[in-house]
């Protein structure tokens, strides 16, 4: 389906999130000014609502423009992408079915149902759930106008994520924007990264601004693709940062990374344990629970600050923006389990 890009009447389901300077509240003195872009403030709990909300909204708008009312949203996700699809579908008044694997957490299933989504539990991982959606569930809805929500690989998703930079461009003063040296984010399949690159281009941000991408050693999807010079599919991905555990990378992400005329990007991998430590430190400081995937980005100002110094020559008045992507797949109980894990690992050293 060809989707219109006109946005004059488009009502977005996502919220404008805060941009807060945290330079003087961090446990270690950073080499520059640090701001948090707080995507945990989104109604569905994560940045995913921007991209998937844009995909659902623009697709629903186009379908209704064409006189199609029998709309059905389908998504396969045991986490934030499914929650975003369900929330956006409720926002636009269309039905949604989410297929999620058996390993999905009960609180995610409960929240999906709270958003009025129909849920189907199938398979031992997201790939099996997605296969079942495409080969069985879609057949059930073959008489409907289906909107399929991929978790990260769709230009409309990237367009939605680019709104993060739209907001940052307005939240920083002109002189501050000129001093923004890098945007830091975690990376899994690459949807957020693609959106940020698009946002930097759209807002004509100075090419001196770069990106620092963080993934885990246990899910090095982008690192392996960059090293191979082509998109590869990992045979197995096992990371505590489950939202980053994508077996393949969006081809557009590799294209953005190697573009000689684009924004410079740097990729770093850290251990799962460092992401856990960062989210615990963030919770201790703010009382807010986020996922290990979010802890990956937070780690660069909590326990991996050397990665900033390694990749950027920074001055005290330079600015780094960390996208605190949020996530609804960690509970207070899960946080306590993570604390126990860190304590046991520390005792082994």
C-alpha cells in the first residue's frame, strides 16, 4: 500500500518527552554536559510508540481515506513493539492482535490486554511467533485490511522516531544545539538509529554531531554486520537486554553507518552485566525502572564513561544527549533479581 506522507491532519499517539540536564547529578563527573531524553515518559513506556504509532496512524489514515473500514493491526512482539502497536491501535480505534512467544513476561501480556489487544501466545521465540503470525494468523484475517507492524524495519517507523530530534532541536537553545557533539542510543535492529539519523538530516544538524551506538557482547548484531560489510543473521542471540536481541539488522542501518557523506557513527559493545548495573544506578537515582536495553545507553555515563572519552574529543561545554529509551519489560521484582545477579557476580571477582 502506498501511504500518503501528508501530516497536516495527523494526530500523533506519542507524547513530547522531557530533555533534562543531568551533568551534576551523575555518580562520576563527565567530560562534558550530559542531557537525558526521557522516552520512558511515553504512554506505552518506550520510544517504540513514536515509530509504530506513526506506522499505525499513517496507515489507518490512508486506509480510511480510501474508504476501507475493516482494518486489522497485526504485530508479533513479546515486548515494547507489541505494546506500542496495541496502544496506537486503541488510540486510533482499530482492533489489534499481537502474537507473542511463550517466554514473554506476564506483565506484558496483562498490559496488552489492558490496551484491548487480542493476544495469541505461540512459539519459543519472536521468530517463531512472527512466522505463525504471517502464515496462520494473517489467514484468519484475510478478509480484513491488514496493517502489519514490523518492530523496526519500516520507513514510517523511522519517520516517527525522527521526531526525537525534532523535539531536541526545539528544547536546546541555538548555541547549545551547535555544541551537541553526539546522540547516544542503544541499538538492536536499528530502527531507533535510522530514525535519529533521519532526524539529524531533517533538522539540518551540523555534521560535527555524531552518534554513539551501544549494544551488548551477547547480542552483537550491528557489530557483526559492520565487520562483515553486509547484513548477517546471527544463529543465536542470548542477552539479558532482550529488546536488543535481534537476530538481524535493518539494511538501512548498515547503509547509514557506512555512508561517507552521512553523520559519523561509532559502535561499541559492552557486557550484559554493565547494562544491568546502569539500570540499577538509574533506578537508585530516579526511582524509575527501565529495561537492560535502556541500561546499555545509560552505561556510558554510569559505568562506561571511558567510551565517551574514547570516541570524542570533548570540552566541558560540549553536549551529549543520551536517549533513555525506557521499556516496560522490567518490573520491580525483576529489578530485585538483577540486583541479586550483580551481587553474585561481584562476589565471584
